[in-house]
C-alpha cells in the first residue's frame, strides 16, 4: 500500500491491521547518538491505548512496545528503528455477522472498490488501531524535538456542543476527555456517557499548540509548513477539517485586524497561527482539527450488502463513543513528525 509512508527526511511506515497479529512502525532518518529507550516511547503509547476510562473503548490492549532495531546501548544508531506491538485482545468473530455488509461511516465500501478486497475485521488498515504506530514514531520525533527546545501540546476544546471556556494545561491529563477546562470536562463526560448508553456517538474539536519552533521552517510552495501539517492531520481517519490561528473567523475580519503587526519586540498578535507564507514565524503554531463522531454505533442503520441488497445493520463491539480523548496523542505525534522533518529539511538548505 503506497500510502503507508509519511515524511521526507524523517519518515515513518506503519504496518498491521486492527485484528491481525501485530501493528507497528519503521522510523527512518533519525539522528544518530540520541539517548532513547522503550520507557520514553511507552509513556506516549499509554496515553493512546484503549481501555483508559469509561468514555473509551473497553478493548484491552496494553500496547507494550518492542524495539527490534535502530538502538544500541541506549542510543539511536541512525539506522531504521522498528517498533512492534502485538495485538492481544482481538475479536474478529464480532464482525462475522456483518462481513458482507458495508458499515455506514466506515471505509468498507471504498476499500473494496479500490483494492477489490477488504479486511472486514474491525476495518483492517482503516482502523484507529493503525495510529498506534504513529504515536510510537511521534515519540521518537518528540525526543529529537526536545533537544531543540520544541514542545507540542494538544487538548480537547469541544465535544458535541460543549466548549471549554478556560485554559489550564495542568488539567489536560487529569480528566478522561483531555480538555483544558475542569468544569467543561464534567459536562463532556456526562454527555459522552449518555450517548454511549443510547448506542450513539459524538465528535469534537482538538487544538494543538507547538512552542519553541524557530522562524524559517517550511518549503514553499507545495510543502508549506501549514500544508504539511494539514496533510498530517487529515491523514488521521477521524479528522475532517483543520484551521490555523484565527482560522475560519478570518473570513469575517478586516485586513487591519487580521494582519499580525510587528514592533521591536516581535509580533504583536498571532492571528496567522505562527505560519506566514507557509513558513514558521517563531510564534506558537496553533491549529484546531474537527473530529467526526465515531462511525461504529449500535443504533440500526440502513446500508447495502456486497450484492447491492438493502439491509439493516447494527454495529456491536467495543468502540469509543467519542474519539477526541484518544486522538489527542495521535495529533501530537503527527505534529512531532512534521516539525522534526522540516528541521532536517532546513538543515539540508545551505546558505550563508
């Protein structure tokens, strides 16, 4: 599958299926000599793994990683790093009754049209399980970025119609929905719990803030930094939209309002979200992504089977009623990959 590799100077290739034997990733282009161990990567994997709380899927995958290449005596060697995770709690039999039907909102129909064959066991490569490899690769990139003084933080700002009203970074990992507003978290959890009991699901918005990025990253005109981040985010199955800085609100602003004026101390505002002309300005890079409702719901829906017959389908199984809490570390991982890749691309640009 040609679309399984991401990046130019720093690349990752993910592999595996939702109910296959294992999933994983190969990361290439990593700077040699960097201290790295499994425990560092495992910390990020634990943030993404299923079964974390009452508002996530009850599937029990401990996502214990195993690094099989690319490290020697606790340091990166500069050769490809292969990270594997064995699947432990697969239940492909849960999909046996609906294997000939296309689930609404899923990639069943389009995968079959593209490849002439599809893995009906939990969506195969189209499953959110694929993102485990992304988070592992992102942890490697995060380690490289730490050495550059770059930090990346994502958090939920909206679930359904409930929005966060305050920002407290200390709250993000202290609640089940990873939001930055403790009061909003309670409402969000109550809302998700209610929908789950009804067999339904919801979406939301996740914001990401990248701090400490040097000015000058980005490759105009087609590999602009915001374009690369957009591709990275939209490659995540549940993401349906992205905006930077003021985003769509810019459509209602005047040029005199939206332009980020400068003075001797730098930029006075950051409506551009830290990227102008496709190149980082040195300000925080800020973007938001729209996350769709989870496609797997246990409410009866209308579909067709592989023979074109109309059918009624109900999807049972272990699914997240809202993807936002577990997509947060995935968004961070993809952002880490893009920023480190562009640091390496900038280093290859020699100028006096």
